[in-house]
C-alpha cells in the first residue's frame, strides 16, 4: 500500500512538471519570450532583477539578469567562502526555424507572403501546412522595445500531390528560397508591418525594426493512453531551460554558488553578445566576484573547482531507423537523462564529467543513459565546448532523449523531463560526488 502511494505521488510529480513545461513552452514562442518568462518566474520566486548598467548588490541573495534573448540567474548563500566553486547549468533559448527579413513582404501570383530566412537547421518539411504566428521583439521610434506575438496569420502550403506525382516515391525536395515563403492571404490583405504593429499595439510608422520568428500555433499535447509523452514545439531546448529554472528555485546550495545561464543563438553558432561564445557568463561571474570583493587568486581557485553542466537534448533511438544510431548506445525516451560523449569534442564530456554526472544522478535517484553518435553520422554540438573554452571550467554535456529533433514539433517522455529537473537540482545544490 505504501509503495503504491509513493508511486502515485511520483507520477503526480512527473505530471506536475510536464504541465509546467507545457505552459512554459506556450509562453515562449521566441527566445526573447523564453528569457522573459524565466525572469518573470524567478522574480515571482523572490529573485531580484539586476540591470547591467547598475551597480550590483554585494549582499547575499537571489538575482536574475536579462540580456536580449538570454537570461542568467544565481544565488549567493549567506555564508560562502571566497574560493567556493560555481555550479553552472547552461542551456539555450533558441530553436531552428525561420526569421522575418527586414523587407518582410512578398506578393506573387495574387498571394501576399512573408519574406523569411532560414534560421539554423530546421526540418523544413515539418513546417508545411501548419498555422503559424510571428513572435519576438520589435524596436520602436521612441527607442523602446517590446515583446510581440500575433495570432495564426500564415501557412507554408505544400504542393498538392496531383502537381507532384513523385513526392511519395522520390521524396519531397524544398528550395529554402523558393518554397518556404508563408502565405498570409490574398494580395489585397494587410501587409506585414500592419500585422506586426497591430500585435504590438502601436501604429505602423512607430516600428523601426524587429527580431521576429515564425512559431507554430498548435498547443503542446500529451500522447498515449497514459499521457506519458509530450509533443510540442521548441522542446530543443526549452526542456532544459525549464528544468534549470525550476531547479534553481528548489535549490538549497551547500558550499557552492548555483548559476543558470540560458543563452540565445546556439542553433547558429553562439557567436553573439547573448550567445555562449560571447562574454555574458564570464561578465556575470566577474561581477559577482567583484561585488563580493574576491581577490584574483581566490577567483582562479573558485573557477578551478567549478563545474558546468551543459544541458541540451539528444536523439532517442528511432524505431523506424535503428541503423542510424550507434550499436552500443541506444537511449530510449523514458530511460532517464543522457550523458553525451564525442571523441572529437563536439561535446565537452570526459571521464571526470561522466563520474560527476553519474554521482549527481545517483544522488537524485534517477537513471542515466550514454549517448554517442554513429561514426558514419557526425553529431551536432552544444554550448558545452564553447563554455569550457571561454571559462576554462570543467564541463559535462547532458540532456534528455527526444524524437523529431529540429522538427517544428518534437516529442519527449515526461519522466525524462522530471528526472532532468531532479538531477539539475542536486547539481545546483552542490550534491556532487566526492573529489568531483
């Protein structure tokens, strides 16, 4: 009876985590919305907002900084040594898809369309025949910016099978320039600037520029008779951002300074002021130590003892394409978070990192699975190697296994999302194995 109650309680916690994740995805159609949603959630949990142009407080407390589509949060315990290590969780807020061009309108053959540019490496076909919205940030003539999102205004229509008789036998071939411009209606309909201005609540002439993405309007959905799978857009990598956001709130740090950093632009190389290859995290750590009056020697010692967990999704074995996966590493959705390893340093994990992650997962009571790519199919990369290179901090790459990565709609097991959150909470609290 007691075991059944414990199981029911565990399932309820998994579902509560998944419900929260689904709501977070709904609130985060762009990287700017995701970063703002994290900052708002943490502010409601008592984190104080700090601005880059202000003097930062020296006293212990919980703090959050927003920079464009990135967000960093940290907690300074009441009593902490000058050489205390940082426990850093890194993730990213952006996803592959499409961005609106500066000249946003196209008119062709009686149809009004949006001029868009491919962002990152999306599965182009997954964006076809979906009701799409615009979401992101606009700049106004008064110098201000604001977040905007429209309703369902666009669709990328697929060519009918009658006009492409070979599509099912020879495969769909899409030219990114010719075949992916979304239709918004007949050519006498409203132009893009009018649509954006209406969503922003301003006049069209008030708009100066925008950072806007296409986003799917379909809500997240739970799959299966027992609803143990979650289908949604942007799980890569909002699932990690969400887990880190919740984990740092639940953390009672012991001997460490917990930090979460959700960067933008990972899908296009991270080389921006809000990306992992930029100075954001290094600047935050420097200013934390400046505010605490930590000496250069103690700073170096603190970073030398610090760890970064780079959390991003990986591939679950695909049951229809098992030959595309490594024979010895076949992570399954629902089998727990993954440890990502690559000999060519596309991931930053090494033996020490593997030991750290194994210990953290053990302390959290969750299982972990190895992930390595097939030799003939090179893997992608993450912020892990970038963060390790910029800061010199020991780094390990982890995540959860999903299906349909880089699709407009991806799928994960809710058990994995919950297990990742639990493991990150232990890591951020300093629950590391001895000699980590």
